[in-house]
C-alpha cells in the first residue's frame, strides 16, 4: 500500500513540475502565471510530510 502511495506521489510531483515548466514558457497574462505558480507552491506545501520542508518535496 505504501509503495502505491509513493508511486502516486511521484507521479503527482512530476505532473506539477511539468505544469510549472509549461507555465514558465508562457509570456502573456503575468498575473495569471504568478497566481498559478503560487497555487502550485500551496499544493506542494500541503503535501509535505511532517519533518520535511516544501523544498524537499
């Protein structure tokens, strides 16, 4: 069960990184881009396990 959860976490993290990279390539609507990046940071911060930091995620 833990292996499945860890696999899902890895896939979600990879998807978030791909999403962020895609957003970085956009140049229009800077306020939207900034808001989406902040939202991604919140998602990552919410998924941090106790004893870890968002940078570790």
